[in-house]
């Protein structure tokens, strides 16, 4: 039987994840090293997510459900799950992805020499027949703005004291960039990041056109929110309203005529639509959401 690392808690935010979460749990429970516990933060699921997770019980390591239904959003689910977890090392992954057998081992090991850690990933792409096949590999640490490195929310780990000092993920972000914000704040506090240049997560891509459109638009809008939240440091990265109109307007007729566009073209168009929306809301109208950090964390370390 694999060795257990008691100081590690795995936190999985979940919303209506019954179709996929069993695959993720089974992967975690068959790893080279096991976490001390797995905490599924149920963000108000209306399917059988909670009962499915509860069926695992303590057969290998404790697998339990935390109710995070009082506020919708992945940031709150992460925060609530991290607060309720017992470990000194907190590893976060998503309910619909699949971890590598070495994910817990490698993430925990790197947290012995850095404050936060992340890893590369590989796309898991749904085919027309419903099967999933392996897609592109991503092993280089992503960067934002002026070469600032960050970690991905679906494969991130940090020590509990880091989470508490930063008051968790900013819940004002809806649809993306909350993990980037978390990492930028961590760097500003002097915390160090580690990176594992291996695909230790299979990342399940959104299978539908509507899902891609929504995700891309959210990413564009929250990218502007991110820059605005660190104003004036990254103001030079915020495009003008005129520029964004010039980027979006020429492609609108094609969209209205329902012209066939590739997924890359769709992603790019709606990324710019989201950025246009962000410039109008957050720059022109000055309606950037107020920061909403997680305050319900203990004052003293566990």
C-alpha cells in the first residue's frame, strides 16, 4: 500500500461533478503517495456529487464533503475547502480533471523548499464519439503582464500559513484569473513559487462551443479586472476603448451571419469581447468589483 503523507490535504472544489469526480478520486487514491485526506468542497451541486463522494468514506484515506453552497463560485469553494481541511500543506485540483500518480508526491516534496507550487498539464480532448484523447502538452510555467509567473488553479499547492496570510482567493473574480491574482499577491508578500515542468494533470477541455465562448469571454473580462486591481503597476497593459472596438467590430458581421469559425478563432474573438467588456466596465465606468478576500480563517496556525 502507498505511503500516506498526513500533513497533506487535497481540496477539490466541485459543482455538479458526478460525471467525472469518481475518476479524479480514484486517481488520487491510487497514487504513489496518498494525502492525509481528500476534501470535496461541494458548491451547491444538484446532482449526486455529494452522495458519490460520501460513498468513499475512510476506506483508504478519509474522503469527506464540505458544504460550500452558501456562495456560488469556485474561489469560495476553494477557500471554504482549504479552511476546513486539516493539512499544513494544501493541494488543489479540479473535480473533472485527472491527476498523475505522482501528483501528490511531487507537489508535497516541492513544498518543502518553496511556498507555492504548480505543475504542467496535458489536455484531455473529447471526440465526437464521446471518447477522450490526449491533446497538447503544457510544461512551461505561464506568465502574465511583465513576465510575472503564476500557477494554475487546477494544479496548485501551498502551505496553510500562506493561504491564511493572503486570505485565500479573491472571490470578486467571476470566471477566471483568481489564481493569477493569488500568485501575484503571494509574490508581493515575498513568497516563492516552485514549478514542476511535467504534465501531472490531465486537463479536461470544455466540450461545447457555448462552453468555450463563455470561458473565453470571462477570461478576457477578468484579465482587465486583474490589471485594474494592481493599478497603476500594470496600467500599460490595459488597451484603450478605441483599440478594443477596432479589434472586435470587424468580426461582428461574421458572427451575426453565423459564419463557421474555428475554435481558435472563436477563442480569440470572445477573448477580445471580454476585454472590451472589461475596459468599459472597469476602466471607463470605473466599476471594478471591490476585492472580496476570505476572512473566515483562524488567527492562529493549526
